[in-house]
């Protein structure tokens, strides 16, 4: 038996998955099993042992777990059908899958029911009788046009909805006597509900109730949604639930179930994951709603859309929907020059790929004219608000750990990604500390705050901690005294010391002799940089004296030999110097807020084994390939053994901030490639292509920054897929899709003759490979056939010999068709 046949895939959906998916990528049914936790389990593993695996993964003890089997009904819905019984749990997982899955697919879909008691702690599931029905509830808000999952309830089959309205209201956080309407979409049935609409509010909402919203979302794809009466006639009760309608229609609902299988949100067997149909294209549910509105209002918008590749169609239409959504939430007085310029560039790009957007250009022109007067009013309001309210951004060790080595390599933190507090300028700083205590759970007496400062070399570091006298002053006074650029924010670093059990303790007393240093660990094998912590050191001390503490930050042995480097600056050129372990910190010119990168000495010495063997070479690589916009400019790495005070420029300028790029508008999580912003993964691949095929991006014509990013990342993903495709895998369908994608990318200006040539070469090579494989198959089949013939011939000879032997001794008195005791009794 093949190894794959020894295993089965078990996919476990939970309440958390339903909450996450419903109303985002999913509106109908309950969950997409391709997006839930899956387990690769041996088919012969007893189900009870599998429950222990689940207990370790989710932290739910075995005795509190109850699993439900899913079933596909005759109406193509896919719902939890029945709980797994104790005797079934004693059997192997593979037996359970085969017994419930007529399609023989190699997976078992389950729903994990967990009941929560006080303190959200799991408790044993309730006893389920034949009279009990498990219903799932979705809440619809017509004002926001939002659908979300709110929970599940057991109800009695002979009960009435009016009996449990208070419980339903409780799921949505309503008062027990709130008047609500119920709609029904046996066990596993779904009930949608909403507040009973008033006449006035119904007129204000485009889709005032659940049925109208779902029909709009699903483009009239035959979803049956019926009103649920609060008093159900007894004749409508059925064994596993109630068919909630004024007249039961079993043929229309098709509530019967087929074991196994799944359901999707559309009727096509080739539906991309999480997508729905819009015209002839596949897009997300959210994009589909917006594009449908545009199409109904501006009929010609999509008439000439030329893209043929399905993925690029999806990417461009979802990007267009996102652009229109951002425009639709933009008020007229927000259409400043830069917004208008960027919007016009986006429109030109979308028009280049065939969208007709004259209606949008006309609206932008109207907004521009209407905006002149609004600009003055907004400016006045902003000035008045800035005099009263400001923001304090608090960075912590957790933020440094989260960012360094991911989106940030230089300096310590991006303050745009840390916790922000909106505070009044006149609030005393001590009261602000109480707000921080509520948010982070750090008592006031264990907090010490540091002010950040921008140095003359453009680095941004914690410079000095607040004194008790400063903490007694208003926040606004502190911001103005330390922020010469007068921005309405105060950047802080929260220092928290942890003792036994990771409990906060009072910060240590800091003397003028103490220096606060931050440490980053570099691993050349993984090419990873990470933040590992901070230490106070004595200015008169030497690095050699604290090597054990530094090793402790990284989990190394105390006597591990390590190399130290100081990260000094990264613009206009990188400067990362070796730290002499036998020179005092004062003589090395180290001060509060400085950064030390370190690594194992054995790794730094293996220059031939690693592409970037030490921290300076790695930072130089990151700085050149991912940070600097002057992409083609060659420069040398600055690793100096001599101190250069003029280069280090340790003086500080109060206020300001720094980013990881030279652009103040760098998109989150993106880095430079040529003149564009893309993900770091895409950048590396696009760079490799550029080095080999110089003209690939020369005529790239997109001007909108977001569309540039989307298209280049899609191109990188396409190339990555092709690069992992072997030549013999390039069958007709793969070749057709690749050719379509290449043509689409050429439409936006990419030069891909080299890719077309390689595809053609692969096609020719593949023909030869196919012929060779066919010949091998024929020869193998012929050998097997000949062996079988020989076996049959030998069997025939043997059978004839036996027949002859038996015929010699055969008595004439008894034939095969005679009764056994004929003539004897």
C-alpha cells in the first residue's frame, strides 16, 4: 500500500472559523473547509486518540469535545448532520471516513462543538436527545449591510421560536424583549435574524431585510430564504428540525443528505477559492457587490475589458473595486491635489486595461471645483483641534520583537504600527500613565517612559527617560518642550522590567554611569535578524564583562564566543562597525539608545558557507536591495575599524521620526524595487529577473502606485509558479493558461519574449518526453502481457493433464448432475 493510502486528512471547523469567515469571504452555508485547521492522521488511528491530538492543538480537553459529521444535502447545502457516537469514536479514523463518505475523497470534515461556562472555560457538552435540534444563527444589520455569525443554540423540535427569542437576542447582545424577525436558510439549519425594521428605516436601506440582501449578494443563484413564523404549525415539524415556511416544500428544499462532498458559493465546479461570479469573471464577494452596483449604474464600464487570464482578471477587478471603494468613502473636502493626482493616475491605468471610466473622471472634476472653499474650513478646524488634542504613541519591547527582522531592519520601531493614545494636551502625564496601565496591564509604579530623539545622522533612538518632575506636567507641555517640529504627537518608549514569573517589577535606578543598549541577533544560516532584548551597562565597563548576559538574551551558553557590531546609521550609506570587546563603552562612544548586533563567532568565520556571513554584510544587502531607491547605484559597505565622529553625528534633534525608506509614503510591508513598491519576497524574484532579462520592465506603463504593486506582485507569483513547474508538467492546459497570462502581462508593458521562448522550448521537449514515456508504458505493458500469456499457457497444459488423469479413473455409474446417494439408498 502506498504511503499516501495510509493517511487521511481530517479538517476540523470550530465556532471561531465561522465567526472569522461569515460576512467576509462567505455568506451562504457556514464555513470553507479549505480555510480551517487540518490534520494528517493515520487511517488506522482510533478516533479517541485523534481527540487527544485535537486537545493538544486547541487546548480543549477530550471530555469537553463533541464532533459532528458534515453532510451534503440534495439542495447542495453542506451542514453538520449528526454527532459522532461513542461507539464510532472507538473505531479507526479511516473507518469513520469511509462509512460517511461515499465519494471516497481522502478527507474527513468535522465540526467541533465546545460549550463554554463561566470564565469562558470549556464544560461537558449537553446531552442531546432526538427532540433536540442544533441551529446556527447569523445576524444581519441592514444599515451597515453586514452579515455575521453570532452563535448556535439547541432548541426543542416541538418548541416555538417565540419560546427562545430571549436567547437569540442574547447572542446579538440585544435586550431580551427586542422585537426581531427570523429567516431560515433538521440539525445544522441556519437561522438569520435582524431587528424588526421600522417603515422609515426600511426606506433608507437598499436591502432592508435578510432575503433581499442575500439575493443581491448571490446574484439570484437560487438560494431559498423564507420568512420564519414565530408560531409554527405542528404539521410542519419534521424529525430533525422544522421546515419554517407558510407551506412546506420538500421538493424545493431538498433536505435529504448525501454523505461526503462539500458545497461552494456558486454553481460552477471550477470556482476559485473564496470567489463568486461577476459577469464572466471571478472576484471576492465584497468586490462583487461593489462591481455589481457600478455595472447597474454605468453599463459600459466593463464592456471592453480585455484580460483573458483568470487570475489577472481577478486581481485587476478587485483592485478596481478597492480603488472605487476608497473613492466612495472619500468626502469632497478630502480631494486634495495629491489625492486628485493619484486618482487620475489610477483611472488612466484602469482605462489602459479596457475599463470605461468617463463617469468617474467627471465626478472628480466636480469634486475639485467644490473643494476650494472646503479647504479653508478644514484647515481652520484642524488648527483648533490640534491646540486641544494630541496623540501619544507608545512603543514597547513587544513591538520591537514584532517588527525587527520582518518589516524593519534598521533602527528599532515604526511608530505608525504601535499603540496610539488620543489624549488632551492639558492631561497630567501621571494620569496618562494610568491610561497606559489600563491598556497594557502594567501598574503605574512599574512604568518608566523614554523620549525619542532624531539624531543628526537621521537615526531615531530613545534618548532620555522622563523625570518625576516632567511626569507631573501636562502631556502637551512635554510634547512642545521636546518636539521642535510641532507635530501633534508624542513618541515614547515604555520600559518594563520583568521579574520571576514574568511579573513586572520596579525599574532599576539609573545613574549617569548607566547606558541603555538594545540588542539584535543575526543568524547567517537562516539570514534572519531578530530583536532579543536590552541591557543596562556601565560606561566604564567593557563588552567582555557582559558577554554572558548577552548570550543569555539569545539562549546561548554563557561562554559562547560571539562577535559584536554597532549599527550606527543607514543613510546616506550604511555604517556598521565591529565593537572591540576590550575597550570601554565610553571609549567606543556608546550611549543610551544605541544598537548592538551580535552573532556566534564560528558563523562569522565561515565566510565561504554563507552568502552574508556577518551582520554588516546582511544589513548592507538589505539596505541596497530593499531600502534604497537609487537601485542601480553601486556603493561600498562602510565597515570601519577607526572611529569617525563626523560620520557618527551623535547629536540629536528633538522630535521627528525616521522610516525604513527615503519615502515618507512607503506602503506598509513594502520595499523598493526600481521605482515601485512590492513585498520583500516579490522584490527578490523580480530582481533576479531584472539581472537576466534587462528589458522586462522598461516599458511597464502603470502609473498608479497600488496598481503597480498588485501587478508586479502578481507577475512575481506567476513566475514563481512557473519556476517550480517541471518541463514534463507543461501539458496543454498549463501551457494555455501560461500563454494567456503572458499576453495579459504584455498588455501592461512587460517585455516577456524570453518567457514565450522558454514555453515554446518546454512544449517541444515535452513532446519528446511524452513519446518516451508512452514507449516505456507500452514496453512494460507488453512484458506484463507476455508473462500473463505464458502463465495462462502453463495453466492450460496443467489443467489438460489433470483432466486426462481424472477421466481415466472416472466411474460410469455416477455423473456430476446426479444426486449424491443415487442407487445407494
